[in-house]
C-alpha cells in the first residue's frame, strides 16, 4: 500500500508491504515524498502485482 500525506513539514510517502508468509511482522517505510521516491514506491507496488511488464501489459 502506498499513501501520500501532506504534513506540516511537507508531503510524505508511507509504503506498507504485506507480511511475508510465516512472519508476524509488518514492514513500513516513511520518507519525504519527492518525485523520485514516489516513482520508486509506485514501481515497487506495481512489481508486486501478478502481471508482466507494465510498459507492455494490455487488458484483453
């Protein structure tokens, strides 16, 4: 899950990854929401979905 929030210090990105099988720990990253970091977060989320390359993917 990727969330963008506006805070008093600027925009921040929150990225939460699903738990690994057998793990009881969740993983969360919080960072300034610069365009480069948002792009990395979105790409990371898309890479976890069961589709091939997003650049060439098309709906049937």
